C-alpha cells in the first residue's frame, strides 16, 4: 500500500516554507470543515488534511517523512500488511479493543481535560483584564495565564502524538486535533494583544477558543457512538 503524499494533500510544493504549509492547511480547513462551509464539508478530506499537517507542520516529522518520501522503495509496508491480514479476526478484534481503551485512557481523556483547563478560564481572564488593560498587575496576571496555557497546550500536543489513534475513532481524533490547532492559534492572538493592546487580537483569540470548545464537544458526541 502506497504512503499518502502529504504535499499533494495540502497542495504545496516539497520545498514549501513552514508558513506556506500552515497557510495552505488553514485554507483547506476553511473549505472542507463543516464549521466553516456546510456546502463543501468533507470529513474524510479533513482527516487527510489534518494527518498531512501533523507531519509537515512538525520539522522533525517532516524531515523523517521527506527521507521516506524521496526513497525509491518502502520494503516494510507490504510485509506488515500481509502479517496483519494473516491474524485471526478474533485476535484483531481484541487488539482493536485494547488499542481503543489505551487511546481513550492515555490520549483522549487527559487531552480533553487539559483543553478544558485552558479554555474555561479565558472568559474570566478577559473580564478581569477589561477593567484596565493598561494596568500592570492585570496584564501580568493575564500573561501568567497565557504562559500556563502554553505549557498545558504543549503537554496536550505531546500526549496526542504519544499513541496513534485507532481507525475506529478517526473522526474523534480529527476533531481533537483541529481543536488543539484552534487553541494554539487563539493563544497566539491573545499573546499579540499583550504586545500592542489591539482589541481585535483579543476578540479573535476568544472566537478561536469558541470554535475549539465546539470541536471538543463534537469529539465528545462522536465518541458516544463507539463506547
């Protein structure tokens, strides 16, 4: 089975810069994600786009992928596939259940909790800051919230990458992955506010968190069909 061409999926050249890759990812998500465009929504395409960006958006993963991508052959794929097909269906079912439980306990549950720790306090943080955004103490408290949120986000991203998601819950993982991206972009916007006091950054950050919260809820609803 051929490995997917992530550059083709994101519609970028192999020498695209990180900024170009991120821009391409966002453009495609706006086209295919149901939150952005119901007319062109395509969950399968979103899953492919997210998977491609997970690789190409990470310098180390991209480097490793490029080495394989440029290689003439990938000898281990066919062997792995044939071994998997030779396993009895009963064993495959048990393995799938084990993988699902592992992913739920080690990835979904802790990541979901971390996202909530970042999103939930924002409304109160903005409310307190609005009293006087130029007050040094209020701004420092807000910056402390952002720093703590960035650390939490890094933990969530590492956890998300720690265990491959089972194919059965690909849609759940897709929502969770896109949620983490929205939180990351939201934190960037909030950080920009602390540098120039432009309310647009504050409003954009809040809106991105709102989208992230919706995606988190979608993941929870989707998961009910599998557990």
